[in-house]
């Protein structure tokens, strides 16, 4: 932390968004109180927390729409800690083969407006916890090529799937044959986003694909 940051932290100390104690934007105590999610119907998806909890919902809202980047670091670490057992089961990724960490993308237009992709921030924070060199960041491999209506505004499950058809593609020149993939996203609702991303990756030749999300 540089001098200016130290001074700002002294004048405006970081406070937990839940309990308001100083020290962290989301303290370990409050993080530990967030309940586990209900079972996800898609077996390839694994979530850390229940999205019904107001704390995690508020944290993701602050990250996505207000650029509270320290939240990504905390939740990215949670993605790692809640999935250590899965990550250690090397057999599901074909031992000794590289695994790509791919965030669910947003369009260039959306990124230009918002300035960042919250799923990419989570993926970067997640991969910081991995010491295995076989895990590589692949943030530009999957592209979203057209803006879609916000999934939260599409109530019907079938319409959500239709809303995303043709929205993703693999970056030109990238060979995905036989690759192992971990998709990273913030929230699982109906699973339409992750299913469409997985479909595109599979059609490109990716072999093993799982998804890790913060909340469901």
C-alpha cells in the first residue's frame, strides 16, 4: 500500500458492508454467516452461497454496478475455498493437462460503458489462489458478440435460452479441442447463460467443463 493509499485508508477506513466494522469491505465473520445455496439442478455448476441472502446480493450488486473491486478479491477467494475438493480431483480434468479459467464475457459495448467485466474480476481473483501452473487464465477466449436483454428481465426459462442463442463465440484462431474448462460467473439463476457458454465451448471441442459461481 503506497503512502497516499495509507492516508486515505486512515481518513476513510474500509468498512464491512454488513456489520460496518473497519478492516475489510466484507469481513470474515459476516462472510461466514452467509448460508449455503440450494442444490443446483445442473450438475456441472457449483455455487458458494445462497443468493437469497441480502449480504451476498448486496456485495455482488456493489461489484457489478459500483466498481467495488475489493469485493471481487474476497469472493474470488471464496470461489477457491469452497471448491478445493473439486479442484483437487485432477481426474475430472484429465491429470497433467492444462485447465483454462474462462469468465462469462460481456460485449465490448457493455464493457466500454461499465468499464469492466465483474466475472473477469472474479476469475482473476480466483486464479490468484491457484499455485498449480496447469491452471491458466483464458479471459479473451470466449466472446459475447451481441448485446442481449438482461437475463433478470426475462422471466420465462425458454425465453432466457432463446435470448442467448448465438450470443457467444470462440475467439478466432483459438484451438479448443480437448481443453479442460472452468467457467466463472457471479450468479446462477436458470442456468441459461452457463449452458449456452458450455454448448459453444463443447462444439469447439472442449472436453471437460465445469462452472463455479458465487451465488445461487
